[in-house]
C-alpha cells in the first residue's frame, strides 16, 4: 500500500471515534437548552445530560485508541479494539508524571510538563495504529499446543501490552520534543487567528477528494496540537471555568462551515439545476434536492460536492476558496456555533444554547449572503466556461439509475467491480465505499455511475473509493454477505 493509500486508511479509521461525537452533542445540547443559565446547576435532568455528554468528550483520547485500532483492523474484530485499549492504558500509565518521576529517579516537580498532557488524541491515534498493525499481522498465529489458549486473537492484546512498553520507552525521551513541536504548530495556527482558521478550512475542502480531510480535522478539532476546538466548545460552562473555552474564540474552526453547508452548497445546487439541459432538469432536480437537503439539515456535503468535483474541478477550487473566506469571516466577526457531527441545521439548533455560542444567528444572515454568492458564482462560471456539470453532459453517462433492494444493488456493484476475485478489501465510511482492488483497469466509472455512484476516486494503483452517499455502509455490508463463489453472470447492470 502506498503512503497516500495508508493515510487514507488512517483517515477513514478516525471516523470511528468521531462518530461518537453526535451522541455527546445531542446530550449536551439538550442539557443547555433545558438550563441555559445554570448549565445543570438549576435542573437535575439538564445536569444528567451534560455530564453524560461530557463522559464522551472527556475520554476522546482513549476512544481514538480503540476506534482507530478497530477501524484499521483487517476484519473489524473486537480483539483489535481491546488491544488498542490495552496499549493506551500501558503507554499513558508508564508516561504519567508520577511514573516518569519514579522510573527516571527525578523529583516530581522536575518532570517535563509534556507528560502531564500524555492523555491526548495524538497518543491515542499512535497506539491505535500500532495495535491494528499487530492485529493484522499476528491474529492468525498458532502457538505450541502448551500455549494454544493464547493463539490467534488472544495473542494480540498481550503483544500490544509489550509494544506499549516499547512505545512508552521511546516516548519517554522524544515525547517532550514531539509535544513541543505539536504545541508550536498549534500556537502558530492560533497566532494567525482568523486567517489561520480560513487557511485550515480551505485545505479541509481540498482534501475531501482523497479522504484525508479527517486527518487534518483531528489537528484542529481535537487535542493533537493543543487546539481541541470541538471538545472545548461542547464543554461549555466547564471549558469556560477551566480556561480552555474562550467566548468568541472557541468554535472558530467550526462556525464558518454553517453558512457553507446550510446555504452556500444548496445555492450551488440551484445553479447546477438552472444551468442543466431542459431534457435533464427533472433528473437533476431529484439529485440536487436530495443532496442539498442532506447538506442543509445534517451537514453531509459529499453527495453534492462529488456531483461536480470531477466534472468541474474549477468549481471545486472556488468552493474551497469560498469556504475559507466564510470561516475567516465568522471567526473575525466572532459569530460562533459548534457541532458534534457536522455544520447542519440540527447541530446549529443544539449548539445555540451553549454558553460559548456567540451571535450564532448571524451565521444564518451570513449564510443567506453566501447562498447568493454561490448561486451567482456557480451559474456564471458554468455558463462562461461551458462546464459539464450534472445535466450538461454530452452523453448519458452520468444518469443515476435507482435500483431495487440494497442486496441487489450490492450484487450489481460487486459485478461492476470485477467480483470478489478482484477485491482484497471492502470497507466503507459515511458516504463512500473504500476498496482495495487487484486490477483497477477492469473497472468502468461510467458503469458505476449508471448504478448511482456520484464519483470514483483512484488512490495509487490498488485503492479505489466509490462515492455513494448515505447508502455506502449498507451496500458495503451487503457486498460482504455475498458468497465468494456466487455466480454473478445473471446480475443485470443498468446502462
């Protein structure tokens, strides 16, 4: 696997722990809605919800260790997740200030401050990766009969505990420098203020085609480089009391996405519809309405973005620039809202009572302006450069064909991809199939699009992503259920 493909795999695995954030956002959002002034002090149920949500936020580092180990394991087995948990406990215990003081024989006050921050997402990700690699390599090992009980998957947590000792030994000497570098990076971005937030947002969009935006997000949204924007925002009153939440600042790496996802991209969808050919308007309308609604309501933008990302790359670059501008404006004006999943209506409503939400309603005003900007920019550029956005193609290759059951659709996709014999790995994240292919030359993008795929991304020589939208995980699950010896010759693929 090439480097890009490996980082793409890590980025996908990061979505496993991140998927727990909506639960925290909903619980804490309800708590703040019930008791917006006391933040749980005036209402027992509000306190119950806020504390329950905080249980997730306060343990994101160990969730990253478990989630990444599970997400990167070859067969998504619980033994990999357990190994990640074991490895994290070993590393963080050995590198706690008290343990470092005892091991190195120095006074507790002389222990570098970096070890007081060892319980963080960076260490969680590192341990998760190592645990997954150990699982993938040793989960099928058979030991001598005398030790047979510890063979296979039972062996991996044991190996991970020893690997944790090795990792801790290395980090005991390099962690202060690594931590210092991460903090310097975070401080340099924070030192750029609103401009840094805008630059981050620009690259956030640019990395979506290859699926590496999750890795970038972890730097700004979590405690990898000392920024930790999402947990600090969701912490609300607790973050303010602890000094980790600053009113008007915390949330600046999230707020500017609301105008884009709730308003800007729907404006782009309207422009794509209006510029489509008359004979295709009905088809394009069905696609754009569904994609725009997903973007507005939930903040899931990939179905819409992939509809023009490869057909009109110029539009996508403009979209990335406008996203950076939006985040810069929101941060500059201190219009703040946050999210636990994505910047859609649901998260805006839930975060509106958070004590760190400042003038959040102005993001709606900003969004209305960006709706007009997106519509005018997209319509003008599409017409001026005759871009082949949905409905303007010279052929019918982009027509999306609705299928029957998800199981039948999975068989169609499997056949289009060359069958099980051409696939070495089948996986999925929220909106895309993530596949490892033996021979990518036999894959036809037009065939996949005829089944409903919104785009196909090739990473290196063997890694392929097929953009399906919310159906991705369902289709991946159904594909895995299809017997490897099943005859697919009778499966009909629409054209």
